[in-house]
C-alpha cells in the first residue's frame, strides 16, 4: 500500500469529551469487557503507576471510567507509590466502590518462598481486603523453572479459604470481603519471553497473560493472540504493555525518514492498535496527567482501526525499527498528497 493512502483518523479533543460518569458509545471496540475466563469486568485501558501518575489523577481516571489499575510493590516502587493514596481510597477496607475496581499487583521476585512477603507488603501499604490479579513479573527466557515453581502455588494463593488467605487474616484481621474473595482472586504472569507465554496459555494455573506488544514489536500477534480462540470462554485474559514503545524508542515520534505528508500516529492510535488485535482485553498505559486520560478515552471511542490503518501502522513500525528503509519503497509508494487535513496533535 502507499504510505499516504490514509488520511489521519479524526482525533476528538479533550474538550469534546464529557466528564464525570461517561456513557460510552457502542462501537466495535467496547470500553468494558470480560477479562478472559475470569469474572472480572475491566476497562480496555488499564492504568499503571510506571509513569508516576498522581493519586489525584488516578482518581480522575476512575471517574472517567478506567477501572483496571496496576501496582508494583518492589520494582520501581518509588514511582508507583505516587498512586498509592488513590488505591487506598478506591480499594482499601471500607471503600464503597471496591467492587467496581480491578486491582492488579505484581511482584518481580520470582520465588515461591517470597510470595507471602510480597503480599504482606501490598496488603500493608494499600490497606486492602483482597487483590484481583496477582502477577508474577518479568518472566524472561531463563525463568521457565522459576515460573513453574511459582505457579504451583496457584491453588494455595487464589480464591477463598486458601492457605494464603488464612495467613493474611492472621496478620491483618478478618473481613467479609476477604472471606468471600480470598486474598488473591486470580493469578497472572508478565512475559518477556513469548515462547514461555505460549506454553502457559492453556494452563489452569494461570488466569491472565501479559505481554509486550506494539507496532514495532508484533510477534505477540502470532505467538499469543492468534493462538487463542475468541469464542472460547475458558481462554486466559490478555493484557498488553509497552504499547507506545520504550524510553529509548517512543513510537509516537515518527521515524526521521518518514515524509511530512504521512500519517503520524498519536498515543491513542497506538493503544487502539493493540486493542484491535484478537483477544486483547486490556492495554496497560503509563498515563501521567489527566489530559492524557481524556485523549486516550476519546481515541477508544473511535472504535477499532481499519485493516488499511493496521497495514499502514505495520509499515510505520517496520520503519521505526529499521526493518524497512524509505529507499526500499517503490516510487509509487512515495507519492505524497499535496494537501491533507492535519487536525490532530500529540496527546
């Protein structure tokens, strides 16, 4: 396809978005969905604390409809802690909205012996009754045996009347929510090795799979997303991260070789790219301010990307990763539009 076959999608400005309790428009990209085989209803945009978002803006995200929150108690805890006040308010004992929130936490200490220490840190810091999804984090190519050992704990960790629930009750006291839900409701793993992710897709010990996915790194599409049947009610939940790239390669910054006439995707476009893929339930974001929250939600309300837009972003990602050079394209592909609407800005 031509680089300039696509006009940029219309971006709705934050001023056009209703604040408060939103009534999300029906589209082919529903804002809420079931997280795989769990009984959790999640917003398709998740909010992680890795961007250092404040508690005030975390609460704003919840008011705008985002209900999936991701928190780390060990790696980069100093950055994540800026949202901890909001999570205590939303998820702490006595919260009137706890059942509307999906709290996902992670530990990067891949040791069965340290699982209780991670839980004690999280329960103590956030003052919570239970965790919806506990992730084993950063599962790399050398972590297969460690993950195997950690996931063997799943029956003892999740659900009511588990071994770990009784331990938490002894430390923090009993509550009706803790008795009903258990200390941990579901188990997830964050994979940096897609082969391992694929191996564990059908395991009854793992409820939610989290993988890197973006326009420049698309292997998860063939190795994970397309290995799952969207009609299978017992499939695992799927969450993506690093959708906008990394600190060394921010994907909303266009490749230097990309002609000015070509569409430059915004951050919300990149979120939509992941959420348009098969069986992706949540795109985890590192939003930092409320105007980014507004822009991300406005992007989702546009619905899925078209096949032509997906094809273009695949090409854009290859240019970004230097897998393709402008010079390698045919003259026909380098025909630019003389004029085009440029009514969108980076959120």
